[in-house]
């Protein structure tokens, strides 16, 4: 599945000086993705955040949010674990 735009975000600063991102999501797109995940037995929906390199006006979003398909896990037979039983990623 190709990525599908589901929302936008704008950089903001609160009255106390804290920076944050104000976001708007397309409810129907998010709901469809959530329902599809539930039907597939998944508990998560993956999405990616991209900087909007085509921003021309202050009203244009600083970021776009897109649905993305999770990559199938690779079957690994030889896994090295550290002393805590955590996988070493190399």
C-alpha cells in the first residue's frame, strides 16, 4: 500500500513558550485504517510524519501525516542476545 495522507500539523508556541505541533486528522481515513487493523488482528496503525517542503504560505502545514504499511518481519534464525536477553541488532 502506498502512503496515504491522513492529516497535517503546524508548529506552534504556547503562551508559556512551549513549542508543540497542532494537528488535524481526517477522521474517515484514520477510522478505516483502524478498522482494517482490527480485522487483520493488529493492535497498531503505522503512520509517518513528513516535513512539508512545499510550504509557501504561513497557513500551509509544516508537516503532513501519512498512513504507512508495516513491513513484514523478516524471519531470523540466528539472533544474538545480550546479558539481559535483549536482541543485539547486528
